[in-house]
C-alpha cells in the first residue's frame, strides 16, 4: 500500500507536468507529498528508502498515461491540475484522512 501511494503521487506529478502545470507548482507538490508520505512511513513502520525511485517511476507512468490520453483525444488535464493544487498544500492529517477513506482504514502505527 505504501509503495503504491508513493507511485500514485509521482504519477499525478508527471501527468500535471504534461498538462502544462507551472514548475513551481509541480515542485511544491513533490516536496509536500514527499514530506507527508515519509512522515506517514515513519508513523506506520514503512521504509522510505525507495521513495525517490518509486516516485520517479510513478512520474514516468503519469506522463505516459496523459500522453496516451491525448493521442486518443481525451482531456484529463482539468482533474489532474485540480489534484496538483490540492496535493501541493495538503496537510499531513488531511492526507491521512484521504488514505483512510480510500483504503477503508489506516495501518497499525509502528511500535
């Protein structure tokens, strides 16, 4: 689950870049989600050791997915850019609530 969260965050970032998001917003999303997800990892006992590699793999996937959508004349940029704006300022507790809503619960805290 933790690795998927990191990759998904990277995919959102890469997709937003394809959609023309401003570099400061793309960078702010990366920095904020990195901070939040690494804190989540520490709190719940996940290793952040592979964060950068997973995030970058997600970015590549997100770029490819958006480019594929464009080839099929599908515009996914509105939602992608809205998500970027939310992610770049999302507070840690808000992120945890979102994870709990999507997964049904949070993992047990690390001891």
